[in-house]
């Protein structure tokens, strides 16, 4: 028996959008530990069995919300120049992290991952998906001859975004354009 194809603009898409929106609102307002499927179902105007059927767990919902939000707010740039691609990527990450939903998701993962392996697993899956897209920036630069072929794309991305997350989570120093320019220049020089 074949499964029906989901229409991108159909009911399934509307339900997903309503649930993700309700989840992010609840996360910002109450924090991850206070978010329940019952509350989300009520806020989204769906039955809670819809949530269990589609996501199964809060961690799966967190992962879906994080991936959806990141894909919209932090697209993988392709300008044809490594320096510009990396600058656009970091600027988008920094802008996204300043949004209340992204900040709430990040803080939820950081605070919950140590005590809940399922949250740590969701975070790992998020980063695997995001790195798959971001490593294309470096792979294209290798193909263009901008970067040595021995450069590890994942390490470049880690070196680039690690300081951003350090500033957001630990030092709370600004992630402004001056910092981004300096950081990207440093990383690009290291890849030559």
C-alpha cells in the first residue's frame, strides 16, 4: 500500500507550522521543561495525538523546530567567494541567535543535554544536518582552488562558529560586524 504524498501547502503543512509556532512561543515563555504536548496541542488547535503521531517526543519536536528555524534564518550562502560565503553564514547565525526563539532553543539544549541523553541526541542530529549544508561552502571553495584540498571542511566550520557560540553563551560579548570580519579573515587565512 502506498502512502499518500503530503502536499507542501496542505493541511499537514498548516498543522506543522501551527505546532512549531506554538512550540517556539511556549519555549520562549516557559522554558523547555514546562512545554507539554497537552499545552502545545491546545495552543496549536490540534489534538495531542497529532503531536505524538508526528513527533513522538518533545526532543523530536525540538529538533524539527530547530532545523526548520535554522533553514529559514540561516540559509547556506553561495556567492562564489569563500570569504563572502563565510561572512554571510556567520552574520546570519549571529542574527538568528539574537532572536528569542533561537536563544530559547539554544539555552534549552545547553541546560537539558547533560541530564537528558535524548536532548543531547537531538542536538547531535541538528548539528549533523547543519554541518552537511555548511561544509558545502568549503567544498565549493576547494573546487575553485581557494582552499587547499587537505582542509577539513567541518573543522573550518567549527573554527568559524565556535567563537560565536562562546560569545553568546559564555562571555556575552557582542557578535558585531567588526568581530565577524575579523573572525572570517582569520579563518580564511588559515585555510589558504
